[in-house]
């Protein structure tokens, strides 16, 4: 499978605080459910700011897309793939829309996703996203009925 775009996503962001200790927020569904809505929004904005630099100079994709997520864990603690990839997927796909890289992140644009656990990388835990334009390969996602 040939991919046209590749992005590197962080697994956490640091919310700066003036009077208290900075807050490290893990980009995972476990973390999201314990955050106050303001902290969630701050984390999402920081995430967008971090990943948006990777869209600069790229030609916008056209047609339907497949996004493949590769998760590199920080340690061997039997991570839940959906927990980490799902949180990053939500923030990243929203950032692609908000930065104008794609029109929408609904099924009319991103019609398939896949994810894979890639093992441990203590030095650089991350998620790599590889995006493929499906129209170039004569693939059509089933239309919604």
C-alpha cells in the first residue's frame, strides 16, 4: 500500500500554568474522561498547534482517504490500542479540518481507518499517521444508505 502523507503525533501535551505546576495531559480516552472541559479544550488546541506545522507546504488531498495509525508505546504496560490511537485520531482528524487540510473528517472524506501496535520506543513514543488517497487507486467506499 502506497501512502501519500505521513505525520508524527505526540502522545501528550503540556498545559502551561502561571501559578501552579504545568499539567501533562495524555492524549488518550482514559485521560479525557477525567479532564475538566476547559482542560480538554486547552489540550485539543495545543495538539492542533503542534500538528498544524506538519501541514505547511503540502498539497491538499482530494477524494476519499484511508488513515493508518501506528502506535509506538513508551513502555511495556500492555497498552490498550484503541485508548491511545482513538484519542489521537479524534484530535488529529479535527485538526486536519480546522487547519484546512481536508474539508471534513466524516465518512465522505475519511472512509476507512486502520491501526497497528508497533512495539516499544522508550526514546520517542509516538503515533505515526499514514494517509492514502483512495480515489487514485480506483477504490470507492460504500455509499451510506
